[in-house]
C-alpha cells in the first residue's frame, strides 16, 4: 500500500522540467542529518547498537507518519505526519526524507516550499532511494535549505495514544481490565500509556493467561515476582495489576527512568539487563522492547529515586561513555 502511494507521488510530481542538483551539496545535506543523529547522547557503549537503535526508531517514525498522513487506522493528521517524517529524516531514514520532500513539494500538511523539497529529495537520493533520484530533475535549483526541525532536535512529539480512545477500541471483555489498569497506574507513579503497553503486550489483558514459563494473569507474573510483590492470588485482576505496577515502579527507579531498560527488565529480569549492560541480545526481549517503545512513543519516564538505588551498571556505562568521549 505504502509503495503504491509513493509510486503515485512520483508519477504526479513529474510536471515541469527543472535543473538537477549538485552532488557535493547533496552530500553536505546528508551529512547534516547523520551528524545531528549522532549528536544525541549515547546511553549504550556499543556504537553499532546505538546506530541500530537510531535506524529502528527512524523507520518506526516513518511508518507512523504514513498512517497519520493517510488516516490508516488513526485520524488523518497531515501536519502531525510532517513532524514525524521530519524527525525520521533527522535520524537519517531515506523514506522519511522522501515523504517529507513530497509533502513540501505539494503543500500537504505544510506550506509548500520547493527549496526544502529539493534538498530532501536529494538527501534521500544519496542514500539510494530511487523514487527520490527520479524526482531530483523536476525540482528547482538546489539551495541546501532544510526545515528548522532538521537543524536542531525536535521537541518531544506529543502523545497520540489517548487512553480512553484506546480502551474504547478493545473487546468489551477487556475494557474493564484496561480501565482498572489505567486508573491504578498513576497510584504507582506509572503513566497509563506505559502500563497499558505492558499489559497488552504481556497477555492482551487476559486475567486467566498462563504462559509456558508459568507467568500468570494480566501482567504475567512468575511465581517469584508474585511473591516478591505480595500478590497472593495472581489470577485476581486487581492483585495481579498492582503487583505488576509495583514491579514496573521498581524497575523504573532501578534503571533511572529508561523505558527500554525497564521493559527489558520486565521481560527478561533486571539481572539479565545488568549482565548484558543494556537490553539483552535475546530475540524475544528485543522485539518486546521495540513494541513497548512503539506504543509509548518516548524513551524516558519519571521515576521515584526513593524506591531503590540505581543499577551500578548505569554508572559503569556512563564512565565508559565518558572515557570514549575523552579519547
């Protein structure tokens, strides 16, 4: 579907002949995007993992933007789609660059700006995007101008997952559980969006769920975790939810508000996160963390530092990062 729409964009855009772009200036523009992406402070010590995380986030933002641009499963909101595309482009994603260029070329969700469009098409073409390469010759003289959002990090993208709207879309049998989870979450200092992301990913909010590893109930508590957080009956929805929220509160404090590490800890245990000095390399855990981050839409969460002392691993990572920076 997305490819068909992009092909239609390419065909519709070939209306008037224009001069091609200069390669040296194009490389400079692509370099701007890469440099901006790399300027974000690194949490993990492994540069390859950091680059992979940026690339995955950029691709996710481009997919989300496409949904909002065309109203596929979400309310149509083209200005918001442009913001998402711009952040994706800033992180170096060719599809984000191309799609944002198309929006500027057609005044869709943003004021038409051929100079911005020309630069963005050129940036995407230099990464190998064939559609962008074909569009280059239809744009005006290359100026290197880019939207403001490519110059500096974007402000936090607003939450587009209203809790009540989400609950209303759930099956009737799950709505009461979802509402209980959303209402209890703030009492544990947990944002409802994060709590719901965990509950939906763990069990689809099924109070009777039982995994092959003997994880039970809505929040999929294993017997050790249930005992640790005083859950007498894991199949009682409220007890289970309270136990899961207490564990999330503990994990957020232990990992100082890092949602990826807290989610990884919930899935694989905080010990595994400490041993691997970050998200463990298990396929299941990495997919789990990616899904939680997609639902929540941000990487940090407020936490209560009085709950538990932070993981010593965090200090080790900071020292390693500082040493790398100094060298």
